[in-house]
């Protein structure tokens, strides 16, 4: 069961991959099929069920792309 729900503000993402290295469950990756209006490939969650809601990704992103909602239960 996912313990966190991630949403992205895709237009702010630069595809820098900084967040990827801080995710303890390794579920963040570059989405090679999605390019934003600035021309960057953006970030995606590969396995949403594995998110533990730690918010490390959101804290580390320099562009405030990621929002993490803690899920109960
Ligand atoms: S979400 Fe933030 S840290 Fe992650 S790739 Fe996009 S800009 Fe970089
Ligand atoms: S909240 Fe934690 S587990 Fe979920 S994607 Fe971000 S860093 Fe990974």
C-alpha cells in the first residue's frame, strides 16, 4: 500500500534528476515520453505503490516541482 501520493508541477521540472538519488525506494525516473513546454523531459513515478511518503524528493527538488501527500492507513 502506498503511504504517500506524489504530484508534479511538470512545467517547473528541468529533468535534473536530483530527486532520483534521494528516493529511498528508487521509484523516481525520467519520463522519456513526456516533454514539458520548456523542452525538458520530466520526472515520473515508476511504482506509486512503493512510495513511503517520506517527502525527501520534495525537499531536495530545487524547483518545488513535487508535492507529497501523506496517506493514512
Ligand atoms: S522534480 Fe525537481 S529535482 Fe526532480 S528532476 Fe525535476 S527539477 Fe530535478
Ligand atoms: S516521498 Fe519518498 S518514497 Fe515517495 S517518491 Fe518521494 S522520496 Fe520516494
